[in-house]
């Protein structure tokens, strides 16, 4: 099967270039004279290597009512993602090959895009106790994480880093010192004080980042920090990079676009880490622009409507993001001149592949046909009722945005089309 994508702008190492490309079986070709079975007019559209989200929650096995591998990867395809990396807060917890195989079997059967799962750091995925069977899983996982829980002791994190270093794998850390939480559930800022909510201090994040950077320098492991949200974390990582530490990090769209001044008494504004201050948001944007922050992930974390209906205090932590990430970021960062479209694609598609060793990249002759076709002209309102994800909870509901994905190819197969 050969498909001609004509009149589009393709993403190359030199930026966007207008030219036709062919999808031939599972590969791309930039040749100009190839017989084709189908022709698609991509006039005014941007053809990119599909986005890669290294931080999602697909909830299966164990929590099918929140999300499934099928529904989550279809949401990813709709959002322009051709690969996702699901976190291991599942049942069974993927801490051994036996438990990991349960997830791998469902991925093989149901995934609409490429899925590279994480194994846990600890046996129970609780930041405590003993290490998982990291060596047994090493060839089947993208990295190791206890996302949702920070590793609570220096000794355990040091042991995990040494093991990961020996296996040439990445430690991906949710940084949260539980001794500093004190029952908080939104940022410890003005909104919390005025409305009588319990706050989560910034130190609960950056203090553990500080500890882990020191361990990273000692062990030489590749260390990636999840969903950073505070100005102190940005400063720590910026300095660590200057000193040669093998540290990378991500933030998420909601931390770049919103802050605690935007909070409403609604569970769709509750996530962990929480929306921080206006100053934190500014520091994150600065870190994105100067290269301190390496990539943007969504932390797509679906829950049932009932779990998100209990306000800020009682709702579950987590929002969905796969279907809103590109339009929100294009509208608020590209259209406002803070980033170019090329820079945004790098943060969402190229950098994740480079850091995590995932196949694909710039559109070149013979590259795997994992691509998305972006239409940046249309304006619309985000409507969670239209999501393919089972999750509907997003702080961006009703937001007017510009730009959306028109179609997605994975291994040359069209897996989603508007």
C-alpha cells in the first residue's frame, strides 16, 4: 500500500519544508515519481514525526473503568501521538516479568499506537521496601519509575540508581517527600489560604530532586525528573546540567499555561504536583526556553466521573491530556510567540525519542512512517464529551484553542483520521 501525502510542510532537520512524501508500507519516501494507491491533500498542513508522550497512565491492567490500553492509545492517536510510555501504577504492579507480561499481552492485542511500558523501582510501587526485579524486566521496559510515589529513602534510591546504571537504563522519578505533605492537596499559596484548603509545599518536590541529583552525580545513572512544577526544581536542574550530571526532566502543559490563580472548586483542577504560583509558571517557561526542561509530557491520568466529582479536597489526583496537549500549547505558546512550531515539535516529538531511545525522528528517506498531520488553522472549543479517552476531567474544558491533529499513521497504517 502506497499513500501520497501532497502539498504539506514536512518536518526536517532544517525545519519545515513544503514537499510531497509517500508512505510505502511502513516507511517514508521523499522520492518524486512513485505509483500510489491513495492521495491525500495536506495543503496548509504540517506533517511531523508523531508526538511521543513518556508519561501517561493507561490504567490497564487493574483499573479498566478509568481507561483501557485501547481507549488510551486511541486518545493518543487522536492527539497526534504515535508512541506512549505508560506508568506502572497498575494491578498487578509490573515489578516482575510475570506481572509485566500481563500488561504486555494486552498491549500486543489492543494498542493503537506504540506502547513502551515502565517497570517499577520498588516491588510494591510504593517508594519503600525492596527493589523490583529490574534485571529480569530490562529488555521489555523503557525505564524504571514508581510514578505516583517518590522513593522515600536515600539508601533505596541509591540502590536503584546503581542497579539501573549497571543495566544502562533510566531512573524516572516522581519526586515527592511524603513527610512534607501534611495532608495537602493543592499548592500552598494564596488560593489555599483564602479558601481554607490544605496546601502542598514546593519543598516536597524540590527537596527530593536535590537529593536525587547528588545521587545521580555519585552513581552516573541517567536520571529523568517527572512533571516538574516549581521554580526551585528548575534552578536545581539547570545547575546540575552545568555541572555535567546526566539529568533530564519534563513538565506538562497545565503547568505552563495555568497557575493556582486559575483554580476553581472543581476536581478537574486537581493534579499532583498541583498547579503552582504565577512565579513558578514563569520559571518553568524560562526553563523551557533555555533548555533546562528537555521535553513536554502530559501526565495523562484518567479517572471516573465519580472520582473527579468531589471538589478539590476529595477528588482523585489527575487530569487527562493526550487530546488537548497540542492545541493548548500551540494556542498559548506558539501563537503568542513564546515558541516556534518547530520548537514545540522538538519538545513533543524529537526530544522524547532522543532521551529515551525511541525509534523515529525527523522526516527523512526510509524513516519509519510514524507521523501526524497537523492542521493549525481551525479554531474550536475543547469539549471533553468528544474525547476518545474514558477520562473527561480537564482544566481546559471550554477553552478556545487553535490547531488540531488531522490524521495519525503508525508503521504506515492510518490509525486515526478526523
